[in-house]
């Protein structure tokens, strides 16, 4: 029985959960004896890659750095809606991944090739709230032949933000145009809005400078930064995790180097 690996993926938010391995499956309910255990079919799951929101992937940001989570719940259900597995695993504060060994029984109606299961992922914060959710997605628990055989094809599971402010639909960035002198600090503020235009509290927003060499933000969760470039315009983008975004312009003016008497 090989391990199932769950990764936090600190460097990127793209591949946060990966099912790399397999489990032992049995179709009967009795506990197998040592002599019968060797005859149990080895079952391999599809490789599962969790795809977090595009805003995180495009900016190369780890999901847990924007919205912290400390646990992940794995739920596998069969075609008849019965539960094959429902387990929650803890993430240590400094852990990048978890190596897990699962024992999933194939259902009595499993086909010869194995069984299709529905997978749901829930990322849970320290307060017990689900902040990211993925699935349902179909994964295959396939019986392997004696020589191992090819594994089931990989499955991509889209993961969306499901925490506070998830119902917001748009984001607005203020001011829309800001002039600063080179060397000055600038500040933009984004507001998440619902379908009626009312502000939504708690919605995570990611800020990005499209030219960080000239206007660098102090962190990606705030629109504050330093104008270091020369004359020109830099676009500042604020994005919600659902993909809604707004863009403002930072106009940088050169600092005066000398005085000229005109009258």
C-alpha cells in the first residue's frame, strides 16, 4: 500500500493536493486474515491535482498565504451516495505535505476495472470554517494487475474560495488614478461588492503591480508600495479569488533636481 500525499505547495497555489498513491481494497465486510490479505486486490487511485483560483496561479501565490488553513478533509462517495471515506487530516504549522495511507474498500457493485468515486476536498481554518472547497470530481479506484499495470488517468479538481465574502461578485480599486513623485509611498484600496453593489466584508483581495521594478508593493494583500521608477505609468491590479479584478493607474513624476528662476 503506497502513500497518498497531500501538499500545501507553499511556493505556488497550483498543486495543493496530489493523490500519488494507492490503497488496499476489499469487496467483503469481514476483516481479512493474514493468509487472505495477500489475495486482496491492490487498488490505485487517479492522480488528483487541485487547481486553485487563477488569481493565485497567475501571481505565483500560495493559497494558504492568502487564506490560512490548517486541515484538509477528504470525502469519497460511491454512486449510491454511500461514503467510502470521510477523514480530516491536520497540517502542521511548518508542514509542506502529508504522507497518508488509506484503506478504502471497493463497493460490492464495483466493476471489473474498479470503481468510480466522487471526491470532495475541504480546506479548513483554525476556527473550523471551510475556506476553500474542491469538487465533486470523479476519481477511479482501479484494481491493478499482478504486474502493476498503468495507473488511472489524472484528474484536475478545481478549488474555489468558500470563506467569508465568497458571495462578492466585483471589486473596485480607489483611487483610479494617483500621481506620486519618485521615492514617495503610494496607497490604493480595493472594495469587494455583491451583485447589488453593497460592500462585502472579509473577502480576500490580491494586489499586484504590473511593473514591480518601478512600483513595488510591500505585500500582495495590500495596495501600499514605493514608487522607485522614473516618469511613467504603472498599472496596479486588485483581484478577488473568484477572478473579478479592477485596474488603477499610478502616475510617477520625476523629482526636481534644480531650481530655475523664471521672473
